[in-house]
C-alpha cells in the first residue's frame, strides 16, 4: 500500500498550502473536512493568501500556529520538517504563480520550501482566470508538475471572480477532499493514467411514457462517479456521461448529462472516438415506448389501464466492443446478476462477457438488491482472456481502483 508512510485509519499529517487567490476562502471548508475526519492539518499560506483570509482564521480552524515565511521558529527547521513529515500536501487554491514556482523549484517562502522537501503525494487544485490557465506558461508548468508525479486537478468551468465565466473555477471543497482521500488511500499520485482519455457512464436512463412518467431503474450512479473520480486522481482526462444522477460533479472531470438510453449512446459513442478506455457503469433502460405520448396519459373512465408497446434500445456496450473506435481501446462492462435456474451468477456473467465482446466485465451479485445506493460493493472482474479478479467487500472507490489497475495493465500491454 502507501509507500509514503500514509497509514489508513490513522491520523494523517496533511499540509494545506493556500496561495493568493479569491478562492482561498473555500480552503477553510477543505480544512474543516480534513480536521473533522481526524487528520492533523498544518496550514501553510503564502503572504498573498493572507490578503484574502487572515492567519487567525487558519490558526483557529487548524488549532496550530501559522506562518508564511521560513524565519519563524527557526530552531524547529520548519522549512524542511513540515514537508518531510507530511503524508499529503494539497495546495488549494493553487495560483498560476505558485504552479510556476513549484515547476521551477523556487523556494522563497514556507510553502515553496515545503513543496521541495515533501516526498509524499502532492495535489494542486488550481483556480485562476481562464486566460491565465490557458496561457502557454501555465500549460507548460502544469505539464511539468504532472510529469513529476504531482496531481494537478483540472479546474471547473463556471463563474469566476468577476462577472465572467469560464474554466478556472476551484472545484467544490468536498470534491477536492474526495480526490485527496483517493490519493491517501492509494498512497501515491503516480499518474499511471496520465495522457489517457477515458469515458465513464453512470446512473440509470429513463424512457418517457409521457411528459411526466418514465421507465427507470435503481442505479444511483455512485459506482460510476467513484470510477470517474479515481481515474481523474490517476491523471486521466475523464468524461463522465451521467444519466439522471443527483451527485456533485467530481473534481477535474467533464460531466455530460443525459436522460435516455439514446442520448447516453450518442454521448458515449462520441466521447469514445478519442478515448483509450470506456467503462459502462450506467444502467441503460433496455426498452423504450414505441410511441411516447406528448401529453399526460389520463386514466380511462372505464377503468382499463393503457397497454404500452415497447421496443428494444441499442446495446451500447456491444456496439462499443464490436466497433472499436481505436485500436487497443479497453472496454469495460458491468453486470448486476442474481443467477437463476439456467446458471449461477458467474455462469451468466461469463456468457454475458462473451455476448457483449468487452475486455472486462465487473460482476455484482445483486440478489436482494444489495448494491443499489450503497457506498460499498464487492465484485468479480472477469476478463475476456479467462482471468478473474475477486474484489472483496469494500468501498466503491476501492473497487474503482482495482478496475483501473486492470485497465492500466491492458493499456500498457497493447
Ligand atoms: N448496457 C449497454 N446498453 C444497454 C444495456 C446495457 O451498454 N442497452 C451495458 C451496461 O452499461 C453494462 C452491461 O451492458 O455495462 C450489462 O448490462 P446488463 O443490464 O446486465 O445487460 P443486458 O444486455 O441488459 O442483459 P440482461 O438481459 O441480463 O439485462
């Protein structure tokens, strides 16, 4: 597990670097999320960060003294000790300036010294105006940091400091927190999916009978979101095609929202054209009404219920698998099975893997509806080459990482 001294379940030493952007106030919430989870947080703001949020706030929320320079408590050698003893350094918000300093190894304050001495995973959550994020200098600095193994979370799109909108907004603190938890659980930011584009589908599609009623299913989208978050934490460029979910956008992930199986198919196929891997964690409705009513269907006076003709939806996984958009693309399906009198869960899953033609099939035993909406999952990952990996009951995040481990191995060998 963690090579850097991170101890799951124990108190972890987190350094929260804060640089001088208006989003510094959001780092207070991130700090609370870490401390309320029992972690030991040392806040290291830059001098510019203190223009936005003062040292007393950081000190009160972390329960520790706060300094920005290397001249306080010199006998404790803080410019070396803080970085050396950290399990995780997360810089939120990371300005263009701090990214540039980190990329070039400058060390003119406590935060930049800490970044040079840290040997643990380092996460940057940038926030800045779109022009600054897109500037070639920033692009080069981000690329350098990623090459060195840092995780630089893609900023979100949305309202910026002024009236303008665009890419450069800080992802929401709970999402940055979840990404950090991914990194802490893995113990590394080694970006083994860096430079890879992946597509994940999540949620359950709806097929409308009329403007207010639909056929749907119980998929919560949690597993797909965990897959998207895990892939982003491993450096991938992630498109999440989400069907009818009410979950917050994972940090650094492009989210495309859909409702029906037809829309899901179009968005997934379009994104798959440039993807290295596609994971179909969504539960698409298999059938749709042939002729949905444009107006609300009324109860009949004679008490008869309407009969609704259904037609079959496209099988997206089968299409992706049989018409591979790119050579070497890895396609992963999910199967929720109960087993029946024709075969066990694994018998049915093996047959489904062959029928769909995908590389990997993540099989859940859902007898009793155990998985839906639960934060946990257990599965067997079947491979087209006959291999099987059992994943014991654990978090959906843990299962997501095993899926990406399997995908990464296959991508590397193609
Ligand atoms: N899937 C898909 N398109 C569909 C239905 C399912 O891409 N129209 C994908 C799901 O996202 C999942 C996998 O296929 O990754 C298996 O889903 P499942 O519902 O088990 O497959 P079905 O073909 O519908 O099989 P069954 O007849 O057992 O329901």
